[in-house]
C-alpha cells in the first residue's frame, strides 16, 4: 500500500490543475482498492453545501452539479462527525439520502472519510461497492492516509481560490491566499520569482523571445554537466566499486539521450525558456519511471531527478537573455525561501514587497522587510510558484494575505486602503521630531533597528532616537566570505557616525537558526536549538575578536557604541565574552589604538537567561529582551514554522509574566531593560511594556511612527493600569481584547489587531 500511496501522491502533486488532481485521485484509489466507485465532495462553505467534484464510478454528469446540503445524507454526516464512516449497507442507514443523478442505488458498502486540514473540513472522500460488506481496517487506514495528503493539496487550492472558482465559477480573483503577516503595509505589484531553480518543480514558466540564445545556454549547461560527470568519475574511479562507478555511465547515457535533449530543444523552439523546457522533458520521464512499480526503475527516476537538478544548476549560472530577468518596476519577490542575497539582487527602489511560501513573521527575511519598510507575507505554504510569475498581485502585509490577479473591484478597494495608509503615515510624519512621551510627560527612548547600511536613511527619517539593535550578521550574510576587520570597521563607523551622539547598540554576530552564511554552512537537525549566536562566536574567538576589534576601533572619537551579546544561555558565556572583549580592548591598546570601553548588554531571549536575569545584569550595563526568540523558546514554537504560527504570540500570558520578571530583576540590579524584539513594533504591546516598566523600546523603522503615536496617546497611569490588568489574564485572546479595547478608548482604533 505504501508504494501505491507514494505514487498517487506523487502523481497528484504534479497534476497541472485541481480537476486533474482530483480525477487522478479518484481513479487511482478505485483501482488500488478494487472498489466500484470513488468520489470526492468539496465543501462550499459560502453555501453550506458539499459539491460532488470528481468521481470514478458514479455518473460523470453529476460532477459539479450534485450539491448536498451540509445537514443531508451520509456525506454531511462524515463531515459533521469528522471521522470515517464505514457501513456495510449504506441505504439502510437513517441518514442515507438517495440522489438520483449519481445512480448509486446498486452500491451497499460505503466508506467515507473527511478531508481535514488545520481543523477545517474541506470535503469528503468516499469509496463504494455493490457487495454488502464492511471495509477492512487496512482499507480504512489507506483511505484516511490518502485523505490527509489530499487535504493538504486541497487546502492550497482553496486558499488560492482554485476550488472557489470550480465551485462558484463566477467568483474570480477575490480569494485570498492566506499566510501570516510578515511586515506591515499594502502593495499592488507584479510577481517576480528569483529563480534558484533548486528543484525541477520550482522552475517557473517563462516565454523566450530568443530561442537561439536559450538553446545555446542549454547546450552549454549540458556540456558542463557532462564535463563535471567525467571529472567526478575520473577522480573517484580508484575509490569506488565498479557498481557505483556505473552510475556515472548511466548519467552520461541519459544526458546524451537524443529524445531527452531533442524534446527540450523542441520546447525551447516553441517559445519556452530553457529551464522550463528541460523541466518538462525530465519530469515527464520521471513520472513514467515512477509509475512502473519497479524498484530498479524508481531508482532510475531518482537518478534522472538528480541529473535534472545538475543541469538546472548550470542553467542558473549561465545568464538568461534580458528582459525576462530584469525585475518589474513594482517588484513583488515571491519565493519558497528567501535569502538576503535575493533581496539584494533587486534595486531597492523597485522592490515593493516580498512573499515567502515558508517562514513566519519572525523569519529573518520578514524582519529585513520591516527594516526596509516594505510589506511581507510569509508562510503561504506549497504553491505552484511558476504560475505566479508576471501576475499582478496584492500583498496585504497587515493581514498576511495575497491576491493573485485581483479583480477590478478588489483592486479598487485596495487602492483606497493604500491611499488611507499613506495619509496616516503623512499625519504621523508630523510626530517625527516629537519624543515618545506620554500625555503626562513620561518619556521613553524609542530606537530603531537596522541590519544593513542602507537602513541608515530610513532609521534617521523615522524619528528614532538612535539604533537599539543593529543586527551585524546581515552584513555578513550578503558577502561571499567573512568580512575582515578593516571592512567591518568601516561599516560600523558609518553606522556610528550616522547617529552620533545617539547610541547604536551593535549586536555581535548572531548566525545560526534561519540565518545562515552562504560561505559557512551549518548542518543541524534543530538549528534553532543549536550552534547559534554566542555559542558560535565563543567557539570561534578568531571571528569574535575580529568583530569586537572592528567595533571598538569604529567607536574611536564617537563614543556612542554599545555592544550586545545575543543568545546567552549561561553566566559563564557572558564572563567569557567579557574576557574576550577585554582582550580585544587590550590588544588594540598595544597596537596603538586605545579604545574607550563601551557599555555592554546581554540579550535575554532564552528562558534560562530570563530566570537568571539578575545575575546576568550584574555583570553588564543593560539588558535587552529579545522577544522574538524568547517567545519561540518559552512557548516551544518554531518562529519559522508557518504550521504553528498561530501558537506563536508574544502576548502569551507566560511571556508577560517572564518579561515582568526580567524587568524587575534588571531594576533590582540597577540596570535598564530594553525591549528589542518585534513586540516593540506592535503599538498596543509597546504601551503595555511601557506600563510594565520597560526602559526603552527598539522597533523596526516602519513601526516607529505608530509606536510613538500610541505612546503619546496614553498617560503613564493608563499604561500602568493596562499592564496591571493584562498580567491577570489567562489567554492571549483576552490580552489582545484588553489591548484593543484600550486602544479604541484612546482613539487608536485604526491600529487594533484582528481578533480571529
Ligand atoms: C529577538 O530574538 O527578539 C531578536 C531581536 O533577535 P533576532 O530576531 O535577530 O533573533
Ligand atoms: Mg534573537
């Protein structure tokens, strides 16, 4: 069964559209289970009905026409009970509802399983047979397993509006693809897909107007792979047994296959760019091999896939003919995962928004988008990326939604929203020179966050009083090797100069987790629990000392540098980091560059550090609460995993209590406590933190004006009362409701959160 299951899933996942995917599913299930009929009903939630969408065995004319009321029949019952229904003689069941169009009178055995994704019933999958019999438990298991796979495919189709178009053909382009909010703002732009082309299925469809150039590009890539294989086989010949060596021969044979190459060239000549023509030729063969239930042939399919990737890799390296690669004017980058290098490849004035299939609000690419002031939507889930290329797209970063090919009414609605947003931003512009001060005169320093030197302008323009978190790793991520001391020194100097005498808190290198360096890959099963931040730098004192020296030198004559240590788990780590800092400082003195000792802080972003905040604080000058990671580690919710994104919330009561403890511990030791996670960018949460006694806030530049607006709308007493009440609540929902009510009361209804 497992092999059959894998093949069906594989075939369904490569189906060109939803109707074909459903047709494949029902036909394959019917054959595999040896039943007379297999049928899929999809939920039409708008009409509270189940619509027969595909069948193998029932009347094909019924497809799209038979609609069952959600309370009617066995289909409604399966959906209602959310569990399989296995009946030996369905017509005898009291809920049996005969539908004349489907002609199922001759069927007795009935097995129906719900299609559920994220707790939502998307439809029902059934099999039926004329004999009177119960289905065996292994048959039930099989159908349940297929249903789980199908539900995930369907979920994407539903979110992309595909099922809606099938169910209600008149509704087009108004269905949102739901992800999670990554960075605020709304934009209408054109999709561009940075083609890393790692997987064949990811290759977007693109036309070519220069088939001759594409053909040459393709031939070059093939020749390069051939040469690569020859070199590898020569190199490995003495080391590999003959059976393994034969693999290279197989690869070379496949590559020289006239039909494979010929089919690709035909695709190119028909106007398709080389990667997609190659993808089609390779994928059609892979599918054939995978369908044959032969382990030898499935291995060949794997070989072919590997070879396919190799050629793609080389195609990526050989430039395409413009203009297909030049980004559109209002470019919305859409990718499965995005690296800093992807963003850097688009001129900043053209980059309008980003959309990622993976990741969540706290992925570093989302943070970067915030720093750049562009909207981002994360965690859209698996999508056929190729189909988006060149489409018009609305990106709603406030609600984490995108609309592909929106209809005119929706576009007009969003244009209004964009205008209203711009108006509010213009109004807030008036607050630029004003401090973040409550109505009764309590002032809280409001800093911005930065990652790249290009952020300086936005950070200065947003009216922040300095930089509360400069993520130095971003400068490392856009390079091809570790930057040296001199290069780093220049970067840090520009940052410090731009804000002097206001403080710039420079965090030492915080790589690991989802922040990887292209030139230093770290392979780990649980990267967020692994070699991150300080753990990495303490193990690499060479890299750490170079960075510290560069920072200290950059600070000469300015004195606004503050150094922050990330991912601290133990007091020993702080002691060791301070020892190395002292070492760097003494070394510089010896080298004739005497440096002033900057203030030093520790990030509190791990529960162990939170509960030792007092001991940590007593060793340094300030604490900075990193709520992004603290939420992740306290709630055990991967900040980068869209599946559990709904559990990730910095307003969790446990977070509030932990932060209250950190603030109290810092203050007992006489040290100020800053908050530099994204929580500081959430205006309501920022006021709550103010009420809890936080000493300064560091928000993304795009959020600084709104946070300031919120702070200036409250009295300190109101903020304290909000904190008092919030700390007594049991659930995130209650905390949000309280914050929303409080925001509304002071006239800030425009920035309240959805409470779904
Ligand atoms: C945090 O964890 O809150 C933080 C500010 O650091 P980063 O998001 O860069 O991990
Ligand atoms: Mg962190």
